[in-house]
């Protein structure tokens, strides 16, 4: 995560919205953050619960820009931010699988103001994307 964000967090007021894991807890211990519930197919109540939390934090924090790599917790946050606030959405599709897209990038593509792919092969799936390559 740190490599991907560079100095953004020093140059701008940022907060992190993700789900709780051992690694996110360690990374975010000294950063402003919110943990949403992890979406789980086997726990269908996690979807509306996550959506309500996302809506609450969107209204409280009022983000002007969201930079995301996806994951299920992103979907309601992006949706509410874009529809209610006109938030700019930057999506970086950095998945390791270069043969097909997962569900989140396919959904989020229509909301993204900038859609970035790491693998050139993904331009076949997302022709409007911007290819950035790998570091």
C-alpha cells in the first residue's frame, strides 16, 4: 500500500476505509481510518451492513477523491460518493490475473474518472483504461 500511495498522505488530508485484517491494523495504526465489515457471500447481512456504514462515512467525511484498488468494501463507498457528492474516482486494477476481470473492476469501471491497469493484457478487457505498467 505504501508504495502505491507515495506521498499522497503527506500532501493531502487522507483517511483510509478498508476491512480489518492483521496487516491493515498494523499499517493503519497511526493513520486516520475506518474499518468496514468485510463482505462475505455466506453472510448476506454483511452487504446491507457494509452499505449503511459506507453511506454514513461518505456523509461524514465527504471525500473529494477516492483512490481504490477495489475489494468488495469499495463498492458502496464509490457508489454513494459518486452519486451523492460527485466524488472523483481513481481505480487501479492491480489484480494478478491478467486473463479476466474480477467483479469489482467490471462494476466500478462505469463510475471511475480514471481507470488504470497494471497489465497491458487488461486493455483488451478495459479498452478505455490507462496502462501504467509495473514498477
